[in-house]
């Protein structure tokens, strides 16, 4: 198996890319934290909306390709934009709990579920493309 065939494999394009999006987003959030930040470690993994924005970038890039199915891609673009709005709303109003006046993101509802849904959205888009 050559590197080119590995990079062209559907499994890598469907599963590997969204996992890479989440890892890149989490690492960027980790690097962006202030020194002596006392928030829990899982805060760095709250990258669902960022992953959806990367998905939008992928869709827009695919729209630029010659021979792209513009109608289908525009439907995907609008759908993912609606999911982004829902994700931002969820992050703003449902992802947080307050303990003694300190706001803290809920690990399951605020981190894990949005991350999994954003990865599933990208995987569905890639699977339809492959």
C-alpha cells in the first residue's frame, strides 16, 4: 500500500479527517488557554462548533471544484449552517452549569455530544461524496 492509496482511501477520508479536525481544534484551544487557567481539562475538547466550521470550509472548497454538484453542495452548506446556529445556541444556553457562582461546561452535554454530532455531520458529508 502506497501513501497515495492510503490518502485516497474512503476510510481515511470519512473517519480520519473529522478526527483530525477535532484533534487540531482541541490542540488550538489548549494552546489558547491563559497561564494558570483553572478550568477543567475537558474545556479544551469543546470543539463541536469549530469542527462544523471546518466542515463548511470543506463544502465551500468542494463548491469551487470543476464539475461540482452545486445544487447538492448548497443544500449541504445551508444544512450545516443551520446546524452551526443550533450548536452556538446550545453552547450558549445549555452547555453550562454554575457551581458556587463559577460557570463550568458540562462534560457530556457541553463537550462530548456536540463533538460527536459535528463529527457525524462531517462523516455523513464525506460518505456522500466518496
